[in-house]
C-alpha cells in the first residue's frame, strides 16, 4: 500500500503531481522537496510560458488539449479559501510557417492535429498575407494558425497557484536539496537531504527538471536529460502588429507579443549548446547574429528593434528524442520519472500530474495513456519522433 510519496522538484511538474495525488486520495502523505522556493532558476518561472496543440505526435497533441482545458479553468480548480488565481491566459494562437521544403510536413501535421480536435487553420500563402498583412510571405508556401486553444500565460503564476493549492490540500513542501537516495534492491527506501533530514518513501517521483539527471545518477541510472540554456529577449519596436500570434519562423526563430513589447528567441546551433551554461550569461550574440536578421526579414517593420531586457532559463532537454520520459524505470519498482519535457513542461504539466497520480494510486494510466513515453523506449532505442521541435 502506498502511503508516503516523496516528489523531488517543486516546479510545475512536481507541484502538479502533488496536487493531483492529494486531490485523488487525501490518505497519502505527499512531501515535495524543492531546493529553491523562490524559483529564481526554475524553468517554470523563466520560460516563454506558452501552450500549443501543433505537434506531430498524437500524444503531445492530446496532452496539450487537456492542458488548455486545465488552464482555462484554473481559477475554479486551484482556488484557495475563495481566492481564485489568475495566470493571464491569452489565447493568441501559434503560427507555424513553412517554405516549400516544409509544406508536406505542415500538411501532415495539420491533418493529425485537426483529427484529434485541435482548432488549427491551414493558411495558404495568399490567406497568410491577407490575415497577417505585416508578414513577409515571399519565401513561404503556407502556415498553420491556432484559432483557439493556443497562446501564452504567466508561468510563474501557474507554479505558485499549483503549489498553494497543493499545500492547502496537505502537501508538505521542504526547502532543501536532495543529496542521496538509499536503495535496497529494486526499491528506494529513503531520501537524504542537505538539511540532514531524511524522508522514507513508498514511491519516489523524480520531477527535478534540468537537475533530474543528477537525481537519477544517485540510483545508478543514466537519464538522457541535460540542462540546456535558452536565452529570451524582450524587445520594443515602433511596429504595431495587428492580430499577432506566437510566430514560429521556418528557421526556428520565434516571437510573440508581451504587453506593448515582444519576446523572442531560438535554439542555438549544436556547437553552441553545451550542458549547464551559466544562466546569468545571456547569449547576446545569438540575438545579433540570428534572431534580429530573421525577424527583420519576416516582419519588415522589425528592422528597428531594441532589446529592453534579456534573461536565460534551462530546458530540461531530452537528448534522446526531445519528448518527456514518464513512468517507472524497469529496474526500480517504486521510482517514477517525469522528466525531459524539452520546453513543453508547462503545457504538459497538468496531463503529466494527472497521469503520474493515476499510475501511482491506481497502477495504470486511466485518463490518457502516457505509456508510449515510458523509460523502456530509451533502453530499447525506440525514439518518439517529434517533427515540430521549437
């Protein structure tokens, strides 16, 4: 019988797991160990905080469909003592653009997304130009636009709302760092911490985000999840773009509105993307060399951009296939992994929290089968290929 559950990591994933566990069964004792309760370096607080259904794998689409349902009802779901949280959800949509080389994939992805109920519109070049008059379409063939169910929100607000709701349900949060795990055969028995306090557990959940690999190594498990820095730039422009979504250029450069300004970014090339780069060193050369020229080409009015602010956060990057690893490890009976979301953790957090809680309490995924994301696929070299990696 499961009575004591320890969750390592109190960001959106860990807090969602804790919330769903206690919502489903108030008899279980849930402890969340989070080394930084300010979330100053947490991916939950430092990301671009957005949600989309424009993926190429059915499960990712389904997870985000539940994610938007959860976010829309957050005031009711996560209210505490009559106080309803707000995350300023703005369903401005995603706009994926394709050159002729990407047209086939765009069409195939669109067919999949709409077959699962996502509200995505296919826009040929002429419709793109008509809908977004500020867009340079000369090298494009089409785009896909999320009419509803896609957009952006306050990521820090989401993690705080989940944390406060979980605490109101009886979850204990402990501000310390995990320093070791005591394992006996196929079971984790105790969690050791820097404060000297130890925690016995019937189930351990690894939700440590970019630091999950270190936790796994305490069990002699190699987890293919690495901390990769991503820089985000807040820019101002005299341009006033009507009906502006979160735009994904074919190059991978993205931007979206942020109040009266915009935020933008892109993934660096592989040779400029090692592990654990310092978060206080923003990659300004990436903006100058890649992002600004791309934005000026795609939106001519963006030729005059000024960086107002910039910061960096970590992707918990699954180097195996860029998709989450969710479920028990085949060699340890009571350790659940929820890691490697590769930039999708905020939007997939609700489905992950619900699924992990079901797996622990009921022994299986009930609402949505997340088993294709299990650890077995890594060990058996069966990647789940996502073609819409951003």
